[in-house]
C-alpha cells in the first residue's frame, strides 16, 4: 500500500505540473491536486490499475516528470 501511495503522489504531482504549464493560476493548484487524487482513489480498483499504468506511460513519454523535479537551469 505504501508503494501505491508514493506512486499516486508522483502521478498527482506530475499532473499538477502539467496543468501549471498550461497556465493554471498557482492558487488553484492545491484544488487540482485534490481532484486528481480523488480520481485515482475513487475509481474502482480494476480501473485504477489501468489508469495508473496509462498515466505512467503517458506522462513519462511526454516528459511530464520533468515538472516534478526542480530543474538546475533556473526554470520552474
């Protein structure tokens, strides 16, 4: 269960990073994080596993995980 929570936390952070890059106001990012986490937690387990796999593959392929870590070149 702890691994699942860590995985979901990374996915939610990546999705919030994506919406920030689309111009979401900083004050709404906490609400976005809650909504993304609710999606992952409230869907049925059979769909949850598939959604997590799709998210990891899609976010990794698009480079969205760069939004989770702080870049060394000074960009945010």
